[in-house]
């Protein structure tokens, strides 16, 4: 079972994320290294959000609570969904 975390970007996301981007990627890198995050990526067209994949709901929730993008309001409230059927 995996847990998908959906982010929706606010207007002017690219400009607003700039001072937070390094910390966001560092958090993602640590989550991946711990085996919590499986995959993450932004939508290309339209560029209004991202999907982050975690091994557990707890890992996704911990990430979202610590993510500078969430804490500073450059993404709207994250929305998560459990999904099964994918390889573990």
C-alpha cells in the first residue's frame, strides 16, 4: 500500500517557492533516504501542483507538516489518498 500526497500550488508559486526550495528538496531527500518517500514530481502541463508518493500515511503526514512549502502557504492544504496494487 502506498500513500499519495497531492499538492496544489498557489498563484505565483514559482516566485514564492524560491527562498524555500532548497529546504523543501533537503526534506524530500532525507525522507527518500529513510525509505519513506518513494517518488515525487510536479505536474508539467498545467503546472499547478505535484504528487508525492510515500510508503505510509504517517510518512506523508510527517513530511507535509515539516515541508516549508506547506508551512509558508505556497501550496494549499495537502490532500492524501491511500492506493494499493502497486509493487512494494
